[in-house]
C-alpha cells in the first residue's frame, strides 16, 4: 500500500455497507467526502464503536506515540507485528474501520516513470480497511496527537505483481466483529491475521499519470482509466 487512496462517498453510504444497526454518532459530516487522491496526513473518515454506538470521525492519517515525537509518524503497520510492537501498544486496543473506495499503486513497467494503477473491489462496494489509532470519544476531545495507521498484510507475492503489501480488508460481518469492543483481543488478532479478503475480490486499472501529483485532487484522476491486461 503506497499511501494514496480515494474516499469520495459519504458517511451514510459507508454505514450502509457495514450494515450496523446501531445508532450513529456522526462527526464526519453528511456530505460526500470527495477525496479522490488523498495522502498522509489527510483527515480521513473512520468508524469506531463507542459503547453501543457507531461513531464516525475525521482523523489524521498517521500516528506516533508521545515518546517518539522525534520520529516520523507511521501510516501503516505490519499485521504480523502490530499486536506485540511497543510502538503501537497504546493504540492496539483501539480498533477502527477506514472505509475507502479505492487505493493506488505504482508499477515499474520499464518506462521513464512508473505506471499508476487504481485498485477497487470487483463488486464496487466500499473497501473496509482495518486500522488502529487514537481518536475522539466521549472522554477524549480531539487533539493534535490523534491519528491512525492502516494494518497491512503481505499480499502473497504482490497484488497484481505490483506491491508486497496491501491493506487488511474485511467482509462487513468481520468488520462488525472487529469493531465490537466485546471482541477479545485474541479474536481480533485472529481476524486480522487469517480472515482478510483475498486478492480475487479486487480488480485493477491503469490510470493517468497526473494522479501522481498530490495537488491533483479532482475526480478526473479516477474517471479516466484503461482496463489492465
């Protein structure tokens, strides 16, 4: 996962994909998010569970513990290390789902510049990515230390021969279990290690190279593409 994605649907579209009947505490807004080419430290919408309620917030992509402020913020963490890594110990219990529409990867195809690809689900449903982080809740107002990291897994040789790591994504049923505070940490670890969605759930397309320009945030970066061979 290279650190570029799209999150353009609205909070309520993503809630519908999760199929969670709980009442929603929505700090993410009601309008479409319209993030077509987001990169760290963008504020992304995420879901976490607060008691019996599902809560949506906009939180910075990237996090580091208070004792490591001299280090760069992490934007992702390896699934096989995150549960027992001291760097992430403080946020490991704080599970979240980041719903996205697609993400991007860059491939060296022998040309002067790498070719960007858009990756999305074949059924066009939102991609429900696992994450952990520090974010607002009833007893914690938003502050400058809030942030999150994606959980990423070895993509078994590289998704479409592009990249060694991909976000750990879950079915709606498993996403609900992941979010549930009553889910034991041992079960949460099992979900992220063994039950993430396979490569076969996704498809990929070449997209225009202007997506590489982080200042290009228009919908055109995902509208003009070619189906890969």
